[in-house]
C-alpha cells in the first residue's frame, strides 16, 4: 500500500506540473511534425534512388515507407528523452526538500526509489502510447501497411524502451540535485542519443568502423526492434509489387529494418535479449547504488 501511495503521489505531482508535463507531451508531436515537414521528401528520394530504373510505386506506398521509418525513429528516442523529463520529479523533490520529508517518514529508501522508478515508467508509457496512437492516425492518412501483430509487437518494443529509458534516467538522476542539472542532461540526451542509437540517421550512412562501435550500444537494438516491426508490412507490400528480393534486402539494410553485427545478421530474438538483459543490469545497478548511498548516510549519522 505504501508503494502504491507513493507512485500515485509522484504521478499526480508530474501531471499537476504543467511546466514538465506539457513539454514532455508536446516534444514527440513536435518531432513528428519536423520529421514529416523536413525529412519525409529526403527519405522518399533516398528510397527512389535504390529502386531499379522505371520502377513506379504509388505515393501511398512511398509515404507509408517513409512514415513508418520516421515514426520508428521518433519512438526510438522519445521513450528515453521523456523518461528523463518524467524523472524530474525525483530531482524536484530533492530541491524542495520533499525527498527528506519522505525519508523521515517510516518509509524504506528502497521503497521510495522503486516508487520513483515505477511512476516514471508509468508516466513515460502514457505519453509514448498517446503519441504512438497519433502516429498510427497519421499513417492511416498517408499509407498504412502495419498489421495488427506488428502493432502489438511495437507496443511491446515501446514498453521495453520505456523500461530501459526509465532505468537509465533513474541512475543518472540519483546524482543530480538541481533542476538546471536535469534540464542540461535531458537536453544532452535528446540531442546525442538519437545519433548514437541510429534514430536520426540510418546506421548505413555511417562508416563501417563507427557502425560496428554503435552496435555495442543497447539502444541500437531497441531502435532495430521498432524499425523491424514498423516497416515489416511495407516491405512485404513492396515484395508483392514484384520487386526482387535483393532490392528488398538492400532497402531493409539501408533503413535499418535489419541489423548486422560485424557482418552477421542480428535476429529479432537476439535484439530482445540484448535490450532485456540491459534493462535487468540497469535496474540492479540502480538498486545497488541506492543501497550504497543509504549505507553511506547511515555511517555519517553514526560518526556524527
């Protein structure tokens, strides 16, 4: 009951703080607008360049391909950046003194830390799934080729990335004690993470050496999961249009719908394992850091 009460408390504080809630909700929508406005034509032209000469595709198919890629890029980053915004509640509690007030009460530090994690994951998931629904509505207008199965798998992918982003942001926020610090970190993550995980630019555009380095980052596999499921339907439709399998494979690799690690294709199961294991390691690290910090405080009190 204590854990549930704390989760409700953090969640209510987040939604009441309009300065935190609205930017985190609007951010993915702004990114979607910018992607569609400025990048859609770029990727449509890139698709056309990789097709055999005299190949004609409908605007619905081209827009569906570009839209699926852009929306997968959006959620590959938003699940992480929104988690950092949602975790501002932990930092704000430190700034306002609410964190100390909560620790004075008969509440275990581990329970308090867990409540921040679960609340952040819950809030991030709400924002991401609302944005995902808007993305699907956009695709229904320009070109919808996603099956129900792929939608459900994408929902699972988003859930995993939310847990990953929440764990990562929770570890970072444990060491931050000002709103300026979390704002700076959130800005840094939002600008750099997209390039590191291959969301803003396909990995095929990087040099082979850099591409191999980025394949050691778990976020790359999270992006790969969303890409493969969002683009599976449109690639099948291209195949049904009579395009050669070699062309389909080339498009899949060029737009990261399939990943390779030092020349070896990475299966979907392998990507799920990498992301899941990373989440487990980060959560254990978060628990360990919380335990060590609490142990240090107890030692200081005894010395004083």
